[in-house]
C-alpha cells in the first residue's frame, strides 16, 4: 500500500495512492474515508457501497467494515489518535 501519513490536531491522516483491500475489522474510534479520485468499494456491517470521487464514508466505532478494490483511487482515511 503506497501511502502518506500525517498527524494533525489529534487525527491520523492517511493519503493512499491506490485502492485498498482489507479483511473485516473494527476500531475503537471513528474512521472517515473520502475518495479524492477514482472509486473504492467498502462494506460496513452487512451493507456494501461503492464510493466515487467526492464521496465520504463515516464508520462508527465498533462497526465491522472492510475495503476491497474497485478501481485505482486516491483516498484519505482519517481517525482520531489512539490513546
């Protein structure tokens, strides 16, 4: 996974330069995924979505979610720092 990472005002910011594939997982904190360019498939609980340029998904804490390849994309994923 080709990515840039920044820590800004208590947020972990990841800028990914391609689609990502992950197994189902959960976080203790909120996660925000914004597609800057291209598209990304995301599954939250039992619902599957295709995010396109400009779309944003908010994944609440303890929600099972996964990502799978849809198209080459540029996305931001933000989450509060883990304490």
